[in-house]
């Protein structure tokens, strides 16, 4: 082997070593960074797609906002933010007049905070207190009219939960209803 040939082989081996070293030092790290960037981009695109779907769902719900406000206003009439006893008394009087009975007495007991049974989770807004106002009312009239009165009370605009009733028949039929009306008071 002559000297030129040997030096060409050595130069070729060095050139290949430089190319391989350049690959591992310069090109491969750039390819790794590019691969990681592609994975991150795909992950961000997936996150953006999820967020876009949530935004579309919220936009669809926003279109129903007026319906929700109307429903809220209706529910606020059923369970008001104040005791408003006179409105409740007027409602009970209207139920009695519609059924053709007369109210003998109506008493309200002190309000009590609502406590859900242990097995039930009841969500009440953190900025409000759900209050029950126990009441007892008695009415006189014919049995069918008293039954109609009890139905009118239960179906009236303001929620009245009937906890018990006692019918007494005789010369004058009477009905005693015990229950509660509800108020969603803003927290103080």
C-alpha cells in the first residue's frame, strides 16, 4: 500500500467520523427538539379543541339565558327572597274564596333554617339561607269544598308544603292544615 492510498483511507475515516459526530452533536438534538415540539403542538391543539367545544356549549347556553332568567323569576315567585306574609295570606284567602270555604285561623311559627336529611345532599347557594316558616291554618266548609281548598293551597303560586292535615266532620266540617312555606333569604 502506498502512502497516498493510506492517507486517503485515513482522511475518509476522519470524514465519516466527523459526519457521524456532527449527526449526533448537531442534527439529532434538533430532530429530538422538533419531535418534542410536534408532540406539544398536538397536545395544545387537543386542549384547544376541548376548550373550543366548551366555548360552543357555553355559547349555546347563552342563547337560552333569557329563558333561564324567566324561569328564575317564576321560581322566585314560588320561593321568594322575603317572608312576604301579606302576599301569602292573600294567596290563601284567594284559595279559600275559590273553593267556597272560610278561613277560621292562620298562625305562623318562628322561622327555622332548612336542614337536609343526612342521606340527601341539598345544594343551596352560598350567598343565601333556605328558611322554612311553619304555619297552621284552619278552614270551615263542606267536605268537598275543603278538599278543593287543600288542593288550591298546594297548587298556588307560593310553595306551601303540607306536613299534616286533620279533617273534622260534624254540623260544620273543618280542616286544620299544618305545613311550611319557604323563603330563600339573602345571607347577611
